[in-house]
């Protein structure tokens, strides 16, 4: 991102050097998910590929994709991936669950032309759909070990992140059911997703990203009528009470996903959504630049 922003090919070259180190790590990956595994690696690699379209980057993304296919768990209603942090069954949601896996596999299928990735993405979405609660207007948080069918309303788990995942994959999988799920995610996020902390992972600014992206991708400027007052409430709370981070007691802490850096980034995105990419989707830089690196 800095290489693009500063027009500095040396920084892009540094990123490519990191790519060369990845294959040895992919084969050891047990996390698998967007947060810490091959799925998040695919998203990062495809963003880099848009800036610097080199075959090496795509080859490593393919290795990640093959690793995910090999690790997929076949379920009665589709497929999923078990993360060590998530219990004994595949999860729903973006950070650790089906929505995140599906969104990156759809993009990988489009760029590579390998339909096995799209097939896997569709099966993952089918698995996630079986865990939708019409009463809650949300998808069940399968980490819960009790029988209360709990849901979260956050980027990491629940409607906001699942809505973002469906939006990310919309250009590759566009049908009425996907649009209905996005509409449900938006409605649930507006009604249940604000008023706690301000962090990106499971707070107001992360949830607001769904509305910002939906307004743009769906060409629904009327969503701004919801976004603007929510953004004003967030900023007023910051001015009146300072920052509420996404950690116990909401104490101020550094960090991107739960801390002050992410709150700052979220505020920048509110100010300039057309310039500041969604870090929650690992979007590429919004500046339209491609680089040639000298050997």
C-alpha cells in the first residue's frame, strides 16, 4: 500500500520478497482462516497481484487455494474449515468461517479460471446458509457450546462480516439469494450493530464498513441516510468520552483490529471512503497504479 501511495517500486519489491517466503509456511498452516491462515493470505496476495501482476504471486495464491481444498471438511450440507480456535465444527462468519473462505475462493477462481475454487466457495456458502436464524436475522455463532443459538453482530462473527463477504464475491456470484442475504445483513447491522465499542473487529467502525461498501457496490446512495447519523454518533461519543477499544473494560490500547490504530483508520475511511480502501476486506490500494520492478 505504501509503495503505491508513495510511487516507490522498492517497497513493492519488498512485498514480492515476502511472497517468496510463503510456500514453506503454507504447507504448515493449520489456522486456515482469514485472520491467520491461507484464506487471508489469498486475499493479501490477490491485492498485491492487482498492483504487481507477477506469476509468482498468483502461483503462491494457487498453493493457498489448493491447501484450503485439501483441508476442507465435507459436511452434510456443504463444506467448511475447522480452525483450532473455533472448536470442533466449521464456523460461520468472515474472520474464521465460511463467508471469508468463500469470498477469497470466488476471486481466486475468477482470476485463475479454475472452477474447483468456485465450486468450493458455493458449497461453503450452502453450509453457512443452513445455520441462518430467521428469528434473529443473523447467522449462528457456532463457537457457542450451549443450546441458546447465540449470534454476534460483528465483522468477525455474524451479519456484518457475512454481508461484507457476500459483497466481496458479488461480482463473481450474483443471484437473488445472495442479494437477499446482503439485505438481511444490512438490516441486522443497522438495528443491532452499534453502540458498543468503536473497534474494527467487533465494534462500530467495523460494522459501518458494511454500509459504506454496500452503498458503493450496490449503487444505493440511500444507505448514506443510515451511515451519516451513525457516524455522527460514533464521533460524538469519541469527543465526549474518548475512545472505546474492543478489549476488556474498553481501555485504550494500541493495535489495528481491536485498538486505536484501527479506530483511526476507520475514521479516515469515513472522511475519504473513495481513497481509503477497506482493510477488513484486504482491498488493494485505490490508486490505480501498476509497477515494473527492475531485476
